[in-house]
């Protein structure tokens, strides 16, 4: 019998651009303020690769490919002059966008989120973050048609060239139980609005709530960890014993300003 699991993308939410603040050698870029591109409509990725093969004895013995570049074709509901100027490197002042011949689109990161439908009809959220992109000026569109019997709204379309950054990375993806966690993960990679990971590890047999793994929380917010009906025998937060801080089966990490390693121990 084949695998009957269901894990299917169901849509797209959020569409963000993060312009470079700097591009240090040997590591990921440093990004500036987030640019919200509007409600997400489309995000299609296509790749360009370098390929080769080795043949012998009249047969192909090996085929290989490597990433060269990519292209993300994006559509959103927001046709905004200020956002367009930020993407393509035009100037914007007092409500006016000025495009000049020497304009050059800035490098930045691009991110979006996909809701994923599982077989139990619940949703998880897959965040995608592209470390280095640049808007393709050749794909900038301005389309206007006369209105006929029906409305024909035009989505804002942007095509982004995807490249490897100085850490040899081009994309990061991770799935989360909530959209807010996926948003926080994107912010943590961009380094704009800081977000920190809270990693939970189990030792011994306890409860499945909460599960093991990492949850990303925006700086300054709190996270309540619910242990269900079976409290751990001992609880450690960054190697500090915090068992006494359990209250009604919960431990709360308040006003998060750093990463936390939570270890829950159940004695046998």
C-alpha cells in the first residue's frame, strides 16, 4: 500500500521584501526594514541549474545538477508607488515616484508563507525565506485597460531573481503550527523585528503537550508552555532549575529577549 498521507499547500499569505543593509563576507546579509508588499496572491519559483553527465559503455552513468539562480514570480494586491520605488530603486518623495534610466533595483530578501492542509484537516504554516533577491526591471509592468461590462482588477506583479548569498545559501524553509510562529521565524532570519527560538526537549515519559521542537517568539512577547495533566519532575530553562515556577501545569517564559532551551524531565 502506498503512503496515503496528505500534506498539501492550500494557499499563500504574507509577502515581504527586506532590503540589504550590508552584505558581509562569509555570512548572511544584514537587512533593513521590512517592506510589506500587500496581501499575497502568487509566489511561483523556477530554477536555473548547471548540469552535466558522464557516459561510458554506451550508457549514462551519472547525471548531476547544481543551483545557478532562480526566479520567483510574485503577485500581490498592493499597487503602491512607495513600495514599487523600494523594490526597483526608483526615487519616491511626497507621493511622487520618479523612475530614471540609471536606477538599479536593490538586493534584498524575499519571504512568504504557505498554509499546508494535513489529512486530519488541520493547517500548518510553511515559511519560505530567500536570502538574496533583486527585482527584475525587465519584468516591471504597468497595464491599464478600459473598464468594460465586468471589473478586471490588475494584481501587482514582481519578478525576483534569486541568488546565493555569501554563506552559499539561497533559501530557508520551516513549518510551524501557527501563522504567527511562521511570521516570527521570518523576522528572526531577517533580523529586523527580533524573534527568538524556545526549544523544548523531553527526558523520560511525560506528556505529548507540548511536543519537542523549537517555537519562535517575537521579542518582548511571552510564551506559556502547557504540560497538560502531568507536570515534569524537574524543569530547566537555560540550565536553571525553574520547577518551582510551574503553575497550573504551565511554565511561562516572559518578555523574551534571548533564545531559551527548555528541558522537561519526568522521572521513571
